[in-house]
C-alpha cells in the first residue's frame, strides 16, 4: 500500500512544473515596473501568482490563470484578482494584465518576452506594453558570481 501511494505521489508531481521568473514590464509611456511571475504548470494549464513592484510601497500580488502551448512555447496568462497590495490606491483603480509570452533565446540565455494589455475590473483598457522575464534561479546564480568577484 505504501509503495502505491509513493508511486501515485511521484506521478502527480511529475505532471506539475513550477517556474519562477523575474523581470520588468514596460508601459507604452516607457514607465518600467519590476515584475515577478510564479507559475505552476499542469500539462497546458497555468495557475500561480504575479507580483508587481516587488519591495516597494505599491507592491501588489495577484492570482493568475492561463494556458501553455508546449508545441509553440507560448504562454497566455490573465491576472484574476488581487491577493494583497501595499498600495493605498482603491482596488477598483487597479489594472489587471492579460499577458502573451513566448520563450526566446537559447539554453543559457533563455527568457520569456511578450506583450500585455491591462484592463480595469469593468474591462476598460488601462495600459499596454512589453514584458521581459528571466528565470529567477539563473539570476541568483549570476548574482552569486558577481558577489564573489566583488569580495576578491
């Protein structure tokens, strides 16, 4: 019985793929915001959360849903609702992003790039722009190397 439970657990774990990305969103007026995307991919379905303006007084975390097309390496993601915000702005004034991303680059320089359109809760368009994201673990490795060189 114990072996069956372990095999079942491992099977379901192999179906889930967790990925963390960090980068920037660039609005059409050239304003830049930090952006973090934490994805849980189960076959073609995506769930997780995004964080905009990480570490600032307007940091906002939103739940996300979407799809992943493995054959085209394309992601379609929608921010669904705000989980928390440090901002004093009214929730009705927040812009929820609809993001289209594609995998770009090769092994060591792999990243996600794409475009987004933001909508208020009433579906009125509030902004649009570009997005670029890098794997968080890759950036941590680079940061470690830089810190080692600085200490020398």
